[in-house]
């Protein structure tokens, strides 16, 4: 135990030292392991982290999350070095969309706008009109002049948007394997175990599950709701990593995962050792070709402008 603590302290010191030497900023998503969240300069949801990436002065961004998030940071800050500490930290949902299919859909629905959830590749963003995250999807869709919207790649977030807009939403057949696997039975079981708790859930879950919960929102939305609520216990319907921050920010409240296995394996790939190695060796650098970057930038910047 003592040995483990010593190693942990050594790694934390190393990160601080290297961060200074490299003029680097560490960004971590709310699902990252606790040790990584604790050394980060900012911990947030996809939207907050893109906003920070767009305006920081740091020369290097170490993105502790998954590939599409690091790509968004590079698209918004092309002159900075953006590092993803583990090369194959990906997002299966993002892999469910591709450029060819968007072109096909555009032909099938001429005049429709294409909205890409940020959980998508740079190439897919480049083919889209505007991006959104789970915290602004409804706002983004309602801001468009088009009455029909092709929403990709998450069908659950798309259905959630469809229930909050008058526009016609064409859904894409994509889903997050982690959130989509949550069932009505899982919620019933958690309700039995925690009858006094409020239920907070991410919109990547299926509608039948969302309907049973008290609050639906992005990871930042869930954190805000829990802080402001007078309730003392919460069941959390999103990736378990968020519980670290929920507990840290609300020491007097209790948080339970909706499902013990509510884990995104890709979000768990980066360790503190990987952060040290990334800063030491300056790896793995995210690169996006110029034309794709410019087009993807327009889609992301159009989203960011809506919130300015
Ligand atoms: P947030 O934008 O809510 O942080 O969610 C990102 C994500 O990958 C959800 O699975
Ligand atoms: Fe992708 Fe789902 Fe993991 Fe989020 S939780 S990064 S959507 S696989």
C-alpha cells in the first residue's frame, strides 16, 4: 500500500513537472478514471472541453478521453499539439457513421440539414452542416432554418431531440453500446434498491428508460443537477467514472450507478502512467488533413457560436 502511494505521488509530481516544461494543459472527460481526473486542469463534458480547447493559450493539449474528443480539440486549435495518451481509445458510436452514407442520405432527403453529434469522426463532421453535443442538441436543431434534419449517429439522442422539437428528425441507426444496453428492468431494480433516490440519466439511453427517470442530461447537466438538488441520494444513469466527481463535489450526498457494469472500456484505457508517457514522448499526436479540418471546423464553430 505504502509502495503504491509512493508510486502514485511520484507520477503526480512527474505530471506537474512535465506539464510546466511543455506548457501543456490536461483536459479530462467526466468518465476518466479518478487518478486522471485529479491531475487534469479541466474535467468536463464534451461541450465544455471543446470550448476550453478553442480558447486556451497552452501549446500542448493532453486529451484524456476518446479519439473523437481529441480530434475536436485539434480541429478547433490547429496550431497546438494535441496528444491522445492511448492511441486506440475510440468510441464505437462514432464508428457507426460514415461519409458515404451521409452523401446517400443527402440525396434521399434534399434540403435537409445534417446535424452531427460530436461523437463522430473528423471526416463525418466535415460532411455535416453543424455539430451538437448532448448538452445543446435540442438548441442546435431548433436554431436551423431547415424543417427536416438528418441526425447522426445516435438514434437515442436523435429520438430525444425529436420529442423536443417541431422539426422532422431523420434518425441514423447508431447507438452507444454502453448506454443503449440499459433496460427497464435495470431501472426497476435500482428503484427497488434506492426508493428515495432521484434518477439522473444520459440521453444516449433508450426512450423507455429515460421516461422512468427524473432528469435527462449530458454529464455536465447531471453534475449541475445533483449539486443544485435538495435530494440526498441519486442513481446515476451514465458511465460510472462520473461518480468520482459527483462524490468529490457533493460529499454529503450518496451516488449509486444505475448498473454495476455501466463502464465504457475505451474511457478506461488511459492511466496516470500513460499521461506521464504522453508528456515525455509527446505521443500520440492527433493529425487531421487541412481540407477535412477546415470543413469540420465550420461545423463545430457554428455550434460554439450559438452559445456565445
Ligand atoms: P457528454 O457530452 O455528456 O460528456 O457525453 C459524452 C459521451 O461520450 C457520452 O457517452
Ligand atoms: Fe462512446 Fe458510449 Fe463510450 Fe461515450 S460511453 S465514449 S458514446 S462508447
